[in-house]
C-alpha cells in the first residue's frame, strides 16, 4: 500500500528520463514537475543525467545560432538539374 501511494507522487526512472528535457526547460505542468522533483531527490543516476543535460543545453546556447554562408552555386545546379529533367534526363 505504501509503495503504491509513493508511485502516485514520485515518477519512475523511465518517466523521469522521458520528461527530463521538458523539466530542464521549465515546460512541465505542476503535478508532473512535482513527480520529477520527487524522483530526482531520491535517484542519483537521474540527477547525473539532468546535470549532463543542463550542461549540454548551456553549451548549445553558448554556441548560439549559426547560419551557413549562402552558396552561390546552388541556384545554378538546381536550374541545370531542372533543365536536364525537362529535356528527358540529358545533361548539358
């Protein structure tokens, strides 16, 4: 009986790991958040996964968004391919 009551309020390792990204981003509803927090208080392995996830997120945020430089040859290669397909698959 006591274990069933605990399971109602504390998430399992599997549930915690499935929701860890949402937890780290602050996107969980209060009840789910409480279940995850309850599990993290008891599980050293899931806390280690959370630390690793947070470090990864911080690293990615530090990198920032990088857009690749435009490649001027892309448009030409697309036009060449379209023309080749239109002409029956023959390349110029």
